[in-house]
């Protein structure tokens, strides 16, 4: 019996040793041959195709609100010292260069001018009399032999010479006054310096603009020279630069467009927008105006609201409205016969085959004909990437970038889109 239990104990010991050896071997194999940070441990960052390509889910590129305005305007500010006698034009009226706009009541000015000329004549006569007196006093002083008498003449001469100098200064001032009165009297009727349409007349109940911030009495705009004024928020301000090519799209028909160039980004003229009127950074954001010069303005009308996009070759890339153009570095061409992209699938990365179309040698983008949608989340491939790795959507972290449309330039509901609604840098004639 003792031999039986002893033999059984030896068998158990042998089994335990074999198990320990097997466990040690498995541990060594895992440590030596299984790499740390496997596919299930590392995170792959993905973004939507829409964000990467600069398109929103409905196929629109990053775009900014704009309105068509005049590239040239001229304003005249009424002389506050004069009374306007009559205004000859009204808002909306077409005028030519030299057309009379309004007239001043210069009756008082003409009366003041006549009085000033009489005063000047009297002052000149007084100056002549002073000069004659000084000459007589000088002769008398020179003829005197008594030193006391000569001293008295010198004192009187000094006073007359001071009077003479003062009179000369008064005559100069009166001459300048007469010159200004003559210029004012000649104004009479103020004429337009350019051909165009009357945009506004001060104190008029009608106007092309909803608000008139200018102090000008009358403003004329050239209806034949258009530009587009856009608006960009401070987050996207750095993406717009002077001389950058843009495309201006009609809001009614996305297939109607005009090409142009950014002439100015006014980063010094911010306008703060706030939903509740507050100005703190948590509730408001700044908008900056920028201006676009167009190659051709055929079909545009003053006050028309439009969209503005940076010209990145999207018109050439639009073989169809569903085309997606993707940078070549997102294409995994490890297998030249089977190009792929790395796509998120329920939180895990996987390879997906795509059908490539044309390659744009200027933008270095491939047309994706099949296999990808704007809503797909994709990653930039790298050698260590393996299928099954977890994904993190960077769009959710950053909020994505699709459209930057400024409501301030958008027409109000029910408003006539043909009304002029803009501000312009004006040439003011004082």
C-alpha cells in the first residue's frame, strides 16, 4: 500500500513540473516573439473625407458669404456753414459726370463777400495813411536839432510802425477771408465727379442701403464696376490671402459662377457678432471683410448675395457632382494592382479597395470613382498600421471645418435680394 501511494505522488510531481515548464515556455515565447502594442492597443486617428477634402456632406467646398457691391463710389459732404437751397437728384437716379446734384443758398455768402471787399479797401487806405504819417514823422525827426524833440519823434515813430505792421497782418487775414468766400460763392451748384447711380441722399426716406453710416450728403456709385465683399471669421482668417484665386457662386444656381482674385483682406476692421448683445469671448466672434475683384461680371447685379470659395481646382475636379478628389498620400498603393484606403469600421480600422480615376498633377489628388463616401472616416496610412486598431475621430474633437457663412451678409427672410446692402470705401469730397 505504501508503495502504491508513493508511486502516485511521483506521477503528480512529474505532471506539475511539466505544467510549469510549459507555462515558462509560453511566457518566454510571448516575451521574445510577440511585440508589445499590438493592433488592438494602438489608436489610429481618422477624419471624415468631407473634412480632408474641404467638402461638406452635401458636396460644398469651404465657402464664405459675399455680396456684390460697387468697386467705385464718390461722396460729397455738405458744407455745414451753408444752407442747402435745392437738391436736384433722388435715390436710384442715374447721373453722368458733371450732373448738378444740389445747390447752396449763397445769398448770405455773396453779401459777406461784398462787405469783406469794402473792408479790405478801407484797410488798404488806412495802411496808405499810416505809411504817409510815418514818412512825415521821419522827415520831422531828421530835421530836429534838439535831442529831446528827436527822442519824442522816435517814440511816436515806433508806435506808428507797430500800427503799420498790425494793419498789414489784418489785410492779409482779410484777403484770405475774401478768397474763401469767393470759393464758396463759386460753389453755388455741386456737380457729380463720376457717372453712376445715386446710392443715398441724406435725410431721404429712401435709400439703397438699410443703414447709412457715412456722413456724406450724397453718394454716387458706379454700377458698371463690381466687386464682391465677403466675410470670414477669425478662425479661418489665416486661410485667406491677398491675390489668392477664388470662385464666386450664385446662391440660386451652384452651376453659375465667376472667377476672381482676393484684392484685400481687412484684418484691421473686425466686426464682433453676439447673439445676446454681449461682447465677451464666450458669446461673440469676430468677422473680417475681404474683397474680390472679378474677371468678368456678366450676369451679376448690384446687391446680389453670393458664395465665395478658394479656387483649388475644384471646377476641374468635378467630373460629376459625386466625385471625390483625395490627396495621393491617403492612397495605400502597397499593392499597385489593388489601391486601398484605411477606413473606420465601427471604431476599428480596416483596408478598403477603391477605384481610382484621373490624377491631377497640379493638386496631386486622385479622383476616387468608387469605394469611398464623403461621410467615411479615413486615416493616413503608415507602415506599422494593422487592421483592427482602434480609431479616434478627430472631427469630433475639433468640430470639423465645413462652411463659414456670415449671417450678417445673408439676406433676411423675406428681403428682396436685389436691394443694395453693402458698405464701401468711399472717396469723400469735402
